C-alpha cells in the first residue's frame, strides 16, 4: 500500500465560490454576519464572500443557533484552517470541491469547518 500527500493550489475564486454557496443558501439556517472587517476603510463594495480573501480583512460570523456564542472572525487564516479540516475529517466534501461537484452542502460544511473546526449543524 502506498500513502502520499499531495499539495494543490486553489484559486481564491474557487474559495469565493464556496463562500458564496454558504452565504447565499447553504448556511442561511444558522449564520449571521455581525460585522465587516476592512481596516483600509476604503469605500469599495465587497461581497461578503470576497472580503475574507483579502489581507487583513474579514467577516464576523454570528451563530443563530447559539445565542450565547460570540461571533467568530472569518478571514484568510480561517479559510486555510477550513480546508485542512475538510482534508482531515471530511475528505468527501473536499473531493466534491476539488472535482467541482460541490453544492450548498459542501459550502455549508466548509464554512462550519472554517469557524468551528468541525461540522456542527447538518
């Protein structure tokens, strides 16, 4: 038996696609955006799926299912964490993403992995 680790570069646009899927449907049942983080204070219009991809920017995500939970920052670091969690715990979701057969469920799983380190809601 062979075991191998493969590194694959993923374009920001594809991560943005996953975020769009989560924000526009996949995760609507549990998340809310509580704040947009843009330290440059530029008056540029960003979609919430683009802002976490930018350096020093992000989106604070609240949990509608847990009123006591504090909002969590979704930024580039969280996105990298989410991909690693998908790879380690939910490889079928990662494979769906990599072969471009991802859907709202994949997007929701990714967002939860970015914020919680696991799938909490299904």
